[in-house]
């Protein structure tokens, strides 16, 4: 009797296909996690750039504009600013209370026009707000976070932001 007639090729084929299927399943899970994190980081960059655009154009809600107009220290913030995002880093902080992996994002930025601590904090708050908002918009999770989108959620991650670090 030949080897082919004993079903040897069929068993080898089944083993090969099952090994391939298991490998694909394991890799797809890893790839989906990486893809979700890549989408979140792209959304974070997009949100940060939206934040610096609105700061650069000195666009504020009416209430904020009136507040800044009345306060002599804050009037400078109504002028146009040139802000540059240097980088955005991520730090894994373990599991949160929602059983999601918590990631803290930190933006490094530069602006020669922002001199005072108040100006930098105001611009940094706007950058971080838009960053978190962009993440929640990407994953359609606006309804499970607060008004400030803090934390911002994706399917497997929760994102918080550290204060923007201003570099020279």
C-alpha cells in the first residue's frame, strides 16, 4: 500500500491548516489592539492640532472672550499665537476602574508668544481638551465620559492627559 492511500497527506494538511488558523487568530487580536492604539494616537495628534489652530487664531467662546477682555492679565491671550507641537508621548498606567488599559498622553509644545504661566496653562488646557475630544469622537464614546472628555475612551483604552510641557 502506498503512503497516499493511508491518509497521511490529509492529516498533515489538517495539522498545517489548524496551525495556520491558530496563528492568524492570535495575530489578529494583537493587530487589532495595535490598530486601536494607532487610531487613538492619530486622533490625539489631530485634536492637538485643532487645539493649537483655535489658539493660534485666538478663537474663544463668547463667555471666555468676555472674561479675557475684562482681565488685564489675560488680554494678551486674545492675540494670535504661533504654537508648534513637538511631540506627543504615551505612558501606560495599568488598569483603570473600567477594566481598560489606562494611557496618559503628554504633549510637548513650543510658542515664542506665550510668556506667562497663565497663557501657557490656558493654551495647554485647550490643546488637551481638543485632544481628548478627538479621541472620543473617533470611537463614538462621547456619551460615556464627562463634559471635558476626561478620561477619553476607546474600546480597550482610557486616555488621560498630563499638563502640556512647554519647551524652549
